[in-house]
């Protein structure tokens, strides 16, 4: 088993370096277009792919993973929208607990069901406190999870939720405004959460420009996730990556 993903993420955080993550939704992938994304991702030194979506309606997950692995060596981390989205073909898995919500199934229920499978799997499992932040538009995750996102102006709720996640032993926090959010996670909220916790912080949802990505990294995000904007314009990968990797904070 290759257990270096989390070590690398921690090490980067310790050095004040930032990681760029491209989200690939197997539902939206056209196998022709993905080749271009893979090439650009390799050229731009993308750090990780997150693979997942809140609704995977086709059976492309394995095929997408096989195709990516054949063509590039960027680690693939599953970001599952539900417990069907598991595959040994990835490198790692975000074992998500939806700590911003109060849906017991998504806090612990599904985890109990998938634990025996995951325990035997070669995947590197990274427990992650997932916090949905109001991004100005109802998202698929919000609807599917039947939970209320943390209001965008409530930095204190985000901060204390993340602190509780850390104290429970979760290895990372993922603040997500949801795919296609109108408003990304507010900078002040990123600052509050990163200032109050020591575990790596993932931020995503509605990030469309390199400037915003860089601002989030400077505010304390350790991994920046971009999906939609890159699906629309894969060339954006180069500038996004340069912006995120240009940030090195003193720690
Ligand atoms: C969604 O954080 C991710 O879960 C990425 O969001 O597709 O809006 O970039 P976007």
C-alpha cells in the first residue's frame, strides 16, 4: 500500500506550499476532451485529481480511472458523492463525514457500511470533515444530502465546526461552496478556519479565476480544488497552477 499522499500534503503544509487539485466528474468527462486536460495537467504540474461528483449516473468511474492512469501519473483521489463511488483503481479516498450537516447517515451511517470494503482496499484513506458553505445557489450536494449549508457570513460556525472535526481526529477539512457555486467560500471564513486548526484545509466550489485561487491560498487554503471552470476552459489549468504554486507562506 502506498501511504504517501497524506504525508506529502502535511509536508507541503509544513513548508507553506500550496497544492492544486483538478476535479474530474466522471459524468461530465468526454473521453476525447479528457486527453487535453491530462496533458495540460501534466505540463502545469497539477498535484492531484479528485474524482467524483454528487450524482454519478453513468458507469464511467472505472473507465475514467483506467484511462487517466494509462496516460499520466498524477495521483487520483476519490471524492465520492455516495458510497457507490468506490474503486480500487484510484490511489486514495477522501473518507468524508458531512460535519456541517446533521444527517446521521452522512456523518457515520454510510461509513459503517463501507468500512469493511475500505479496510481491505489498497486505497489510502484520508478521513475528511466536509463542510458545505452557502455559495449563493442551492447545490446538488445540499439537495442530495438533505442538509443546510453553513451561512456564508457565519465564520464563527465554520471555525467551531472545523475545530470539532480536528478534535474528533479527522485528518483534513474540506470547505466546499458546491460545484458551480455563484459565490466561492469567503476569504474571511478561510482565514478563520485555517487560523483555528492545524490540519490541512481543502477549499473549492465556484473558483473561476487564478486570482481567486491565489487569494484562497494566501488566506490559508492548503489545497485548492477547481472543477467547472476547467471543464469549460481547460487552458485555465496553466494560469491556475502558476498562481497557486506561486504562493509560499511563512509558517
Ligand atoms: C465541488 O469543490 C468542488 O465539490 C469544485 O467546484 O466545480 O465549482 O470548481 P467547482
